[in-house]
């Protein structure tokens, strides 16, 4: 089976934004979490995948179809939701389903109606009179009603209440359950990626900082909390750290083959390093947000 998406060394520059040598592929049945701070290149990458922009170098294949040279077939294999709605705001959910549903292959209008009812969307109300959250739900209903290979969600949680955000996570799980569809999920709410992402693609200044399986990523890094002296005991492994008057914290990298050695050294080093209050350093598994923070700003307070 072809990868849901294969991106090969693409370069793109749009005014102040750019992509430089982005290279990854996502197999069917997986969720890719796309992370990075504002201006890191996330939207530039998504717009290039969607065909709104053409890469200056490199290639993108969707389910085996070249995004540029086989545009129509590639387009039919992508369903998407963007932070800025691409549907005309003077249209209603009813007219969008009837008109735009005919543009794509394998659009299930009955399923679309059911989702609109489930999301409590008024079928004959114009989008321009809806809240941002309702407009995003409309886009989600349309996307989930298409039989595509790749689903691209750009900040889909913006404007959604916490209850619906959890429902969205369940919908993404259902979408990928059978193993023939994949999802690219770009969000600032990285706690969602802790639950649903299989892979993480981290962009910074238009470059690919890392692309890795989430399980391998969180197992390769650990978060240490303690005094500054306790933190410095692991300075050779520190990716980034934050020192404040009351606490110290650091993200460290622990290569798999070093795990046992590291844990042994940790116990030895911390045995006689208790604080005045009797506390010893604490080691925990970092979240995706922790990893992103310390890769970007880990030396703040150093």
C-alpha cells in the first residue's frame, strides 16, 4: 500500500515564510502531529500539501499521486479543515453539502447530514452568521463525510469547547481504526497530540527539527526537577533547562542503549543530593509540550 503522504526534500519560500528540506512520509492508519511555534512553517507546509502553493524544489505524493503533476487524483485523496474556512460564508451547510459534495469523489451526503445533526448545526443558516466553532464543526462534518486517504486538520480545535474537543479525538481514532486512512493534525493544544498522535513532526524556522514516532520520542527524553546543583549533575545530557529562584527543571536526552547505565548513575548521584527540605530530584516522562518548549526556549533562565 502506498504511503498516505510522501514529502521529499521540498523547498518553498513565501515572503517571510519558508520551508527548507522537509522530508517525511506517513503510512496508512497513523496520525501525525505537526507542531512548532507561530511562524515555524506549519501553515506553509499545510498549504503546500493542499496544493495552494507549489514547492520550488522537491515533491509531494498523496496516496501515490504526484501533487503537482497528477493534481486531480491527488486532490481527491485529501480531505481538510483549515483555521480559515475556504467555503463561501454566504452559503449554508445544506447548500455546501449539495454543491461542494459533488466536486469530490465518494462524498457521503447522508453521513454529512447525520454529522451536522450530531454537531447541532442549523442546515439553512449562513456561515457568516455562525460562530467560529460552528464553522469549524461544519468543515469537520464535510471532511469526515469524504472517503479520502489523507485528512489534514489545521488548528481544528480553535474555537471548540472542551467537550467537543474530546469528541473530535474519538472521531480521529475512528477514522484511522481500519488502517487505510491517515491524519495530519496541526495544533497548539499539544495535550491532544499526547493522546492521539503516532508520529511527531516538529518545525522551527521552516526547518524540520525532528520527525519521529511519539512513543520513541517521549521515551528518549526525560524531565528532571530539582535544585540547580541536582540538575547540573546531568549537564552532558541536557537539551534545555529553566532555572528560577524556587526551582530548576531540565529536559535531558537518554539514548536507549544508555538507559540502564543512566538510571544506575541517577540513583548514585542523587543519593547524597537532597535539598534542605529533604527532597531529591524527580524524573518524569515529558509531554509533547515539554519537548517543544525545551528545544525552543530551554536555556531561558540559564
